């Protein structure tokens, strides 16, 4: 959020107000008639006016405007400054509650994961003088549970209460304002009365927490950090003000962008911030884990209410929900059926044009839904203008929003029904239903326009978010070529651009996701060699890192999009050629990753007992081609060559207590082998020094804290490292400091005791390069590794390993080569750089091959984490869209796409697996896992997968 943008909101030109007054004067319309006559449509002449009107807050009363203006950085700094000047008896205790939807913004801006972002944000706020920093997840749980209860009550009285259904559920103040001020009695009786998480958090802080801390509520200055300016409007509602104590539940709402702007003002960088854990409303007894609720995104509670209603009313357990796109990605339905009968039908409707359609249908009595989740911003809460607006103002930064969506989806889902903290608060705080009704619910009423003596305007176009929504939706409509009222898009898709993506790992799905969002007419088909999607997320991510696999939720949404299709069990290059794909599609994107291994190039690397990390990881993760690896784990010492995150993943799996692995999705054969493993010592070997190590601090910290193990380092490897740290970047410095502490410092008494009881060891060996794998004289098995001793030339991360001429032998029975993956050529028609093992390209455009693109590791080589691949893939997708828009890629002629390819495959006896087929496999694996207390038990052969898919 730039300074320009913030200033722009303070100094309005008022042209919109003049036009609004002029239109009212010209038409001579009665405000009450205008409100009663709203039909959800907007004529052409009012479209520009709508954008201006909703950006100006001209319809607010003077009192509301004043209260909103007081919710500012200046007000926060004023309170902080007063605390420094006045005596302690007059101090305000500052408490900040951060919405989970704001945390992805800080994660992207800071370049860290969402948990670390929360801790750094907490560190920044506390450095200002804030006493407590919470997140609002607990409050969201209350809001969800109360919404579930209210829906059941409304459903059961639907036959005698005309206002019972549909129930509108929304935490969006823009929609609430629109309903109360414009739609009136048409909608307000239908709005769920459960308070928003923001306002429930206000009650928690000012009522429950204040009592626990023995503070008077007015002593607490409560700030909420939210993604949207509209939440400021919600905080000043009259019903959220305690006149007796002269305090509000929420004193100030600041947007994510405003907080980030404050950091920039104070010249604070994320790298400098301390990581400070968030506080808990329940104190130390509270749960510190960040989580999110179910749903397609961070929007609302539809899925929770849907599943609860299915169980409570019809006795049906719904595990997964399938969304059906009705008009566009922001208007979707979910349906519960039994024996062909529709039992429940809910809708999620976001953005002005879709809400106008809903209102139009409602006035005609044609709303088939029992529940509608409504949000003003197209795309949902993460698109709130308080954090998603571009640097120069105006439309949302799409790349930023996409990164935030991916970051948010990495949070684990946690059901409020199983949250022990909520049960405790219901018992200890709310005590009875009447108290819950008072503190967790509110009422919405038709707003009667004030008389002409006030500054309030009654404007028929004042339709949604007073501060953010309409501009977004109008720009979205304009960029997609749709009118404000929307249009049936199905008729256009069949002749729009058709894109084929080869590979369904992160690169493939991220490319598809961006293409679908960037153009409203593009159709994407994803082809995958295996019957199952998700590539390295399924087969490469460590089994004890389930949070990383949460990106599968986002990929599933993409695969279920009406303009995306998945075709598994199709081996491109064998079943169908790339040239055949190019003839059937306007563009072909190769995203099949790096399935080859970089060889050591030393004698003995083909001995029994030597494995590539790719194959070893594939073995314990269920990759069909690695099913029969059966590594011999009967030795005491294992040597891993390479010091990246994959090397540490392998070391951790080899040394983890078996009870930890039993709770993961590691395959059963691997679990049994690891349970019998005799490996007690793992050495992780690298050719350079501690400052050049390739792993990250998260993985190193996991090794340091791994139960039942102790580190085994060589102190001499760290000579001179402390002095060299002053010249390295902060992330590298923190990583190296952790290594130094682990290697050289005497641990505390508790840690010493833990290490003394450890039966397994691990350690780094630096400045060593393999020159030979040594064989057991009596067999064709490995007996050790001969390592050349190196010295380092140069300093910092660019230091180069140079041989000294010395060698040393390390005895071991297991060697794992973890020096990297490499891509392989797929088809003779595709250019391939064999030396670099990539497809030669420029920004994803394959050289000398118009219409052919690449993304992911095939494009750059096997570097970076999933977030790196996301940005890499988005760049390729942008290149495709740019070429379509510029005419470089001719999309004027229709292409047949999957119709032609399906016919070719049928002729060749190949039957693809659809995404619905994959979901059968998914359900079967989850059922098998549930039976043994694991998240899933993977099917290990292609034959098993196909059998389940075709059942």
C-alpha cells in the first residue's frame, strides 16, 4: 500500500458526489422508492458512476466518517506515544488481533512461510509497544459454529417462516451495508446473525481476556489487522459500542497494507525482525498452531455449514465438496443429492456483477439455494484492496493475489468442532445460550435515510463495498470482456484458445491456474504419464511435512475448474507425440519436471547399496517405478552425498523414531523396512563449507531437534566461520549460526540429558568430494566411500572447492547420492540442451518453436522450492498470454484439442484417467490409511491405480 494510495483516500475530488447529486436532482427520485425498486440491474450510464461512488464514502454520515478517520496509523501512534508520556495508571494496554487472511500478504512480502511471517509481524508490533498479538482463528471458529446452529434452526422453521431461507452468510461489511441501505427487507431478515470473526474477537479481548488479565475493558486499545478497508466500517456499528464503559469491541482497524507502510516508514526490513510467537487468548494453555477453515479459499463458512447440515439433517457424511461453476469462477454451486433428489443446494457468490444477478433472481422469487455465501470482492477476501492493490493504486495486483492464495492454502485445515479451546470457552466464558446469543450474535435492519440535515446520501448505485468492491469488479469485467451483469460464457469457450500442459506436478498446475485466471476464454488440458496427479508434491515431499502438501487443495480447485481437464495414464512421447499435441492445440507447455538422476561419475557407484536420493525418496513415498527398490538397511552407517533439503529429508527419515513415521503417509513396505533398520549413524557430506551448505534453516532445525538423535560435528570444519559471517545475508547467517551453536556450544542441562540418551547420531562432513565407492572384497556391495579432501578458494556463498590431494575413507553400508535431479528429453522434435539438462527457452518460450513452451525444472533446472516453481510457472503462463494477446501466437482458428487426442489414444488402446477417476483412487487411499491411523495408504502400482479408477 503506497503513501500515494493512502493519501488519495483522504483527499477526494468529490466529482462522484456531484454526479450522484445531479442524477438524483435530474430524476427527482424518492430515496425510499429507489431502495424499494432495486432490481439488481445497472444501466450503461451508471457504470462509471458506480465505480466513483463506491470509492468515495460520500454516503457515510459525518459521525461515521469521523469514527472511520480515527482508525489510522496516526491514531495508533498517538496511543503509543501517550503510553510513553503519561503515568502507568493512564496507560492503554495495546492488543492487536491479526486476521489469518492478512498473514499471506506479510508472508509474500517478507519472503518466508506463513508461520514465520506471523512471528515476524508479532515481533514488529511488539517492538512498537504492543503488549499482546493474537490471531483471529479462534473467533472464526465461534462464528462458524454459531452459523451452523442458526442454519439448522432456520431450515427447521422454513415452512412457516418466509424469511428463514435462503440464509445469507457473510463477514463482508460492504455486502451488509448494501443490504441494509439499499435492499432493505428483501434481504436483511435472511442475513445470518452470527457476528464476524473480527467482532467476536473484539468480545473475546474486551470481555473474556480483560477479565483474565484483571483489566477494565476501556483500558485495552484493541486493533485488528485486516485485508480490507471495509472492516473499519464494521467496527463503528452502534451495536458494537458499550456506552456504559465508553469502549468499542474493536477500537481501530488497520489494513495489512497500512501496517506494511508503517514498516517502510520506519525503515524496518523483514530480515531484521525477531520472530516472536503469537499470544493466546487462553494464555499458555492455548493452541499455538495456525490453521484455516475449510473451503475453496479464505472466504467464508459455506463448506462447514454444508457438511454440518448434511450430517445433522440427513445423516450423511460429506467428505469432499464439488463446486459447479454457474456463471464464472466467482459464482459457484454445491449440491447434496440422494437417489436423484436434491437435498441441499448452496451457492458462493463473490463480486458486484454476480451479486446483482442474485438480487435480480431474488426479486423474481427464483433463488433455489438454502444458503448463499456473499462477498463483495471478486476472488474473495485475499483480494481486499487493503492489501492486494497495486503500488500505483487501482486494480488488484494479480501476481500478488495468486501468491497469497498459494501461501494461505499451505495452512492446515482445522475443524472448529474438534477445537478444545472453543469447548473450554463455551463452558467457561459463555456458560449458557443466552450469553452466547448476546455476545456472538447481532441484528441487521433496514437503514432509513436520514433527513436532509445530515450529510448522508441515499444513492441507488451505492451497491457494495463502500471502499473497495465495485472498482475491482468493473475492472475485472472490462478486462474479461464481460458486461457488468455478466454473460453466459460457455458459448465462447469451445472456440477459445486451447492449451495443452504436459505434466501435472506443481509447474503444470501453477501454469494452468494462471492461464485460467488470466484469460476467461482459454481451455486447459493437463496430460500426465501416471494415473495420479501432483508429481513431486505426492512423490517428493517428505512424509513428515504434510503442511507442504496442502498445495494439493489449490491444484484440486484448478483441476475441477470448468475450463480445465486432466488426462492421466497418458505417456507423451510414447502414446502421443508432441507434434500431434501441437497440431491439436494452440499452445503446448512442457512441465514434466526432472525424473532423471545426476550421476556421481566415480568408480563403484553402480554397486549394490548405492541409491539415488530420487529413487530412495520415491521408494518411501510410493512412486510406482521405485516400488521394488528394497534398500538394504542392515548396516550401521549411511553416507549421504549432498547437503540440500532432500539430503536432510532422507537423513531424517532414516533416523526418525518409527512411531513418528507411523502417523505419516510413508508406504507400508517402507515403514516395515525402516522399523527393522539397523542404521544408527548418518553422515551428510558436502564438497564446500558451512557457509555454502544448500539446506535451509527449517530442515536443519528439524535435524537438531529430532527425537532420539544427537549431532556429531567436526569442530575443525568451522574454523574462521564466525569471522566470515559478517559478510553473508541474514538468512544464511542465521542458518550458519545454528550450525555453529550445534557444533561448538555446550548445550544446556536439559539438552545434554536428551543427547546422552540418544541412540542415533548424524552430522555434516564438509570439504569432502566422493572419488570412489569402495566395494566389499567378498561381495558386490558397498563397504565405504573414498572422499577427497578439499579446501575453499574465495569467500561467501561463491566460494569454490579445490582438491588438496588428500583422501580419507569412510566405512558404510549405504550410500545415497543426493547431488540433484535432471530433466530428460521427451520427444525428438523438442529442442534439448543435454549439458544443462533443460529445454532451451526465453521466458518459457522454447527456442525456435512457436507455440511450444516450458515451465518448472524443465525450464530452469532443479532449483528452488515450490514457491520458486510457482513464480517460474506464472512467468511462463504470462508469456503464453502475451503471445496470444499480441498475435505472435495465432488463436483465431478453432482447434480440436482433446477431441482429436482422445480419438488417437483410443485407436492406440490407451484409456486416460480423468480427475474424477483420480478422486476414486484418492478416496480408496484415504480409507486404507484411516484403517491404520495414517492420512492415507498409497496404492503402489499403476495396475492397482487403474483397477480402482475404473471400478
